[in-house]
C-alpha cells in the first residue's frame, strides 16, 4: 500500500492514528484465520481492506488509508443481536455500528490534531456517504466487497440457502465499480462460491 503523500507532521499524525486504531483492535474478542494465524478480527479486516485499497488505487488518499483501519472500529461492542432479525434489522445494525465507529474515529483523529476536512472525509468513507459519486467511498465499498468474496463468502454460502446466497452475491456485484469487478473475477474462489457467483451474474 502506498504511503500518504503529505507533509511529515501529517504523516506522523496518520501513523499515530493507525497505531491507536490497531491498539483498540487488539482487544477484539473475535479471532479469525488470517493467513494461518488467529488474529483479532478488527486487525485482520483492516489488513484486508488496506490490501484491496492498494490494489484499487496506486496512491490512496490519507483519509482512505485511515478509514481502512477504523472501518470496523470496536465493531464487537455493537452486537447484531441488539437489532431485529431479517434484512431490515441487519441494515439498521450496520448503519448504527458504522455511525458509532465513525464517531469514535473522529474523536481520536481530532485528539491527534488532524485537519477537520480530513476527519470529515474519513467519516464519509466509514459511513458510506456517496457511493458511486465519491471515489474514496466507492473504493472502500469495492474493498469491502472483495474482502467478503475472498474471506467470507464460502462460510456464508454454507449457512444460507442458495437463493439467498445468489441474492447477496448479485447485490454485492451491483455495489462494485468496474475496477472492483475485474479484481473479483481474478479471485480464486471456492468452487461452490464460483458457481453461485456465475449463476448470480447470469441471472
């Protein structure tokens, strides 16, 4: 992933912010397999998003790089079970969790002295304001979709009916840019997931 092209003091602030977000992430009680190593989920997700952002943009903006590390900030503290079952409850939970992650990230970034315009853009990215119109927000959406396809789609497909998996894959594809879709087609997906994605795109 490219380093931010900002002045040295801003670089130091960004590094301090990433370190702060990572320190929080180390407390994530949920561990996931990240290249054969059990890793706190927030840390693993930040690494995955950073990777895909680097694939999508050769010189990601400072706001986008920061957002990769706070997109799921303290997400474990906002349980899905606090909301109703079904898609409506899921969307309400996701929106609420993103808002809380963005709010905490903004407090941290403000405390570190980062510029308000940069903080506002981080909040826009984390809360997905302007998908399809804001380049950074769309890049994050692409990174999230690519990470889902690569790391979570197989497990998701084992827990849900085919019709539901196809619906989610089709919705995922719709949210992605052309650049994101090209990268998705290059993924070495689990056989059943590849077949379901093909069906989703053919439908």
